[in-house]
C-alpha cells in the first residue's frame, strides 16, 4: 500500500512553486508547499562523459521527489505529457528540478541530475499509447466576447492527441495560466482542421485571414451541431505548419488503437422555444417520455413525445426537485422562503392533490432522499445552513412526516447524498458520513491523522460531491482536486483526480463523473481515473443530480440531454426539434392546468401568458 511505503515530510514556503516554463526546459530551484516525500531511487554508479572523452566512474545521487503545485503548464520530463491540474499536478526533485507525474516517478532515470543522453526532448509522442507532446507554440484565440472584440494570446499544446489552449497575458515574458482554457479531443469523430476562406463568414480582418485556421469537433448530435475554434498564427507559414501537424497527427491517430473513448452523445431534449426552458432552475426525469421542469413560474411536467404540459399545483420559484419513487411522492424546495413541500406522485398525472409543507425547513438550500432498514422506511434529509434535518416520510391517505434526527455540521452544507443507509454531507474542506439507521457519531471521511491529506485543511476548498466507489472506497471531489479515501478516511490511492479547469459543478452517473467548468464538461471514469471525454459546451449548467439534463445558457436557451452511448431501451425518447417559433403554450379549454405546445389553430384555445 501507498501509506506503508510513504516517508512523510512537510516543508513550508511563502508561495507556490513554478518549476518550469511551458517549454519544458530545466526547472528553477524547487519550492514546495505542504508536500509529501515520495519513495526515492537507491544510489547507483554511473559513468559521466567529459569533454576530454575520459570516462570516470562516479557515484550519483538519487532524486528527492516532492509533490508540487505548478503555476504554469508543465510537461512531465519522463513521458512529455502535460501535468494537468489546478494543484499538486506532479512531483519534482528538489536537487535537479526533474519533474514528472506521480505515476512516472518509478520510471524516471535514477541518476540525479539526469545525464543528458537520458533526457527526452520537449516533443516526444508515443502514438500507440496515445501519450506525449507532439507540438506546441504561441497563437491567438478569440477573446471571451468573440473574434470581433479582438484576440487573446494563448499557448497551444498538442498532447495526448488533444489540443490544449492556455490563456496568456500579452506581456512578452508572461507565463500561461495553469488553468486550461479550451480542450479539443482529436479522437472526436467530427474532428477536423482547415484553413479559413472568405466564404466561411468568420469575423476576422482581411489581413488576418491568411494566418487563421479553424479546429472543429462535435457538440450536439441532435440537432447536428459542430464546435469550431478560430486560431490566429503569427504568420502564414506558422499557420500552414499547424495545419500540417494537426492533419498528420489525426491520420496517425486513425491508424492507431487510440480511438474515440467518449461515453455521451448530446441531444436537445425539447424545443428551445418552449418558454418554460428559458428560466428552468431544476429538472428531473420521470420516465422515458416525461420530464419535470421547475422554474420561476412553477412546477411543470412535459410529455416530450406528444407536446402535452401539466402544471402541478400553484407553487412558484422551484429551486430543487427530488423524486421519491419508493415513497410514491415528490419533494420540492420552492418559494422565496425556500420551504420543502411534498405531494403524491399521482399529481404528476394532473390529479388534484394536497401539498404537505415542512415548516421547519424555511431557508433550506438542498435536500436528498433515500431508504433505510433495507428499504422498509423512506427518509428525506434537508440542509439549512449548517443544520441537517432527517425525516421519515409516510404515505397513506395524506402525507405525514416524523423528524428522527438533527445534525450540526461544522460549516454550511454544500452537498448531500445518501449512501448505503448513511448520509454523506459535504462542507468546506471536508465530508462526513452520518448513520441514519441508528444512533452514532458522524465519521469524518478525511482522517486527521493522515498527513498526506492535511493540505486540504491548510488550503480551504469547497466540497462539490462524493462518489461511493464501493463499500470501502470513496471519491471526494473538491473545488481544486479529487481524493480517494477508504472507509476509515485514509488515502486509498496515491494518485489524485485532476481538473483541467476550475469546476463549478460535479455530477455522477455511474461510473462517470461529469465536471463542469466555464468552457466545457469533462468526463472521468471514477474506477480507472481516466479522463475520457471533453464536451466543448460553454455556459452549461446541470439541472438534476445525475447531470443527464442540462441547460445551455447562451443567447438561445437549450435543454440538453447527455445520452449514454451504450445504454439501450432505458434512455429518454426525444422528438426531433424544429425552429418553428410560432409554437405557443396553448391552454386546454376544460383544464387550467393542462397545455399543448404547438401552433395555435382555433380561437377557443388560449395562449398561456408567461
């Protein structure tokens, strides 16, 4: 085990390390913040070559590797791949500056410093393994507001058959930001690179056009949509060099085993002109033909195949929807006061039902549901600031509840879920597991006696979510990093999960973790720890706990469904969307709660005023 071989030392410095520039040259002296000393190589005898060609045996030192946070994009000196992540991206030898992934430590040359004949070049690609850096250079990419507003300096790196773009300041000696701005996967089935012509209608100046090329990848599969990034090179010759390299690499990729590993295809779930979508805050999948939408106006059930819409109750401002199928009820957080309200599942069919309000939950921020006693009892846990109320729910003629537990969390609750009859609560720099079935003390999921985890307390970071890998292992996702721990709260894997960009949300749909950032959604397999897909969607936000329903917050709001490629028969069935903007929500004559979304035909049907 990793813990058994680990010799722990801690070093404090005034700031984070900046070990090497993006060029991959030899690094500056190492500064380490709160780092763990990794196992080192034993000393070896090496011959050193002198200019006089006289070879003398010398005893070389061993590397002293330390986990390090780099402040600029840095390549591994062993495999030449980028060390992607926001913090603790890799290791560095504090004697010679050799830096590498934690997984490359045992493969690194044993001599310190590394003899020149054993050093790999800055560009070295293993096409069969799909690893290594093939090309890099400084380019220009459109500013956030688009190419019409000008160009942003960027570092472009072709690594692991992906194109990485890092924003840079325009100063001559400035270093790129360690946060990845954009990633385009060359394994994408729609990947292409092309020069720009006048007929492309890309808003660039005429004098810039000879130096511009575009890189394209897929975005939505239905309706078919592509994502393109215009890239401006410093000269026309540089442009053609980039085009040649990317095309040659793509040809190589198509001949190699490193094929498309994506697991999701994206579809538009419903016509984007439906007014309810524009202000949607939350959603849930009821079955393969119905979805629930919660927004400013209330709670709505949309039958996606026939365009029928049912309004449930008279609630306003729906903040969260929680379907509780075992208890045959639905919970929502609604209103300005953020109360939890419960109603029977039959209300989703349009039946008139009573609503049960939990008065104690005023001001709550999130909730989660599950079962205890092997499914015999249904429970609902509600977080209000740093308090958690646990209720048992009953359904007979009317819904009723009983509060059976109240928990005090160290700081405000940021995330909750129920795992194996235990409540898991995420808060700043920590997670707790609380037994629901019986009395007991909550367990900290980060053990205070594990020194390899102490950096989380020293650098407070928000909790995003936790994943139950098995009954004895968990993945704890924080704003800066993902940590694997065992049931005691000790580190279970030496390697950490790295985010390419600062995440805003995390969602889990076994076995895939979706990590949302400003410009993309990155998909990880939590078992293998592989980064398997990047969805180039900007300003997308999840609407449900699995991340299968999302809203795209661009000029035209869109409801996007993440469909698993390998699932058949259980997925949602969506109609083909259209651009018919004449469609309206038409109220039924005999029901104020039912609507059809279509082009109005008769005067007897009144459009809904939203």
